[in-house]
């Protein structure tokens, strides 16, 4: 008994792109270049955010060993880093959300190739 290969709906790629990681739905749907675009761009933006936070944290860390023991230090650092880089974080967040939405819409609109 062989089952006929019926076309799959877009739900699997849409859910993978929307809930797991942008570009994963395109990869499952058989569109590797689109998957590379969405996932690579998302990873690039996330890496830029992490690099900025690390650079700012190293710049703002106190030199005094006693000050490093202050339990409120991480919160003060977070507030200062956010104040100094609010515009960067806004645009990076907007870019990541746009890539995520674009990936979901692309997975919904593009037919599966398999």
C-alpha cells in the first residue's frame, strides 16, 4: 500500500519560522537560500547586540575589586548600558522583529518544494 504524496499546507514551515527560529521554515520547505538569508541576518543582528553589550560592560566595569562585590552592580550596569545605547537597541530589535515577521510571511506565501 502506497500513499499518494499529497501537498502539505504551509503550517509546518510557518510554525518553525515563527516559533523556533527565522529561516528554519524555509529550510524545511526546500528554500535553502531564503533560509540562509533569514537565519544569517538574524544571527548577525543578535551577534551585534551581544558584542555591543560585552564592549559596554567591559568599558563600565569598575577597577576596584571591592566594587565588583556589590550585588546591585549588574542592575546599575544594565541601566547605564541601556541609556547609552537605547537607539541601537531599538533599531536592532526592530530589525529582528522585521526579519521574524518576514520569515513567517515568506513561509506562509511560498509553496513547499518537496
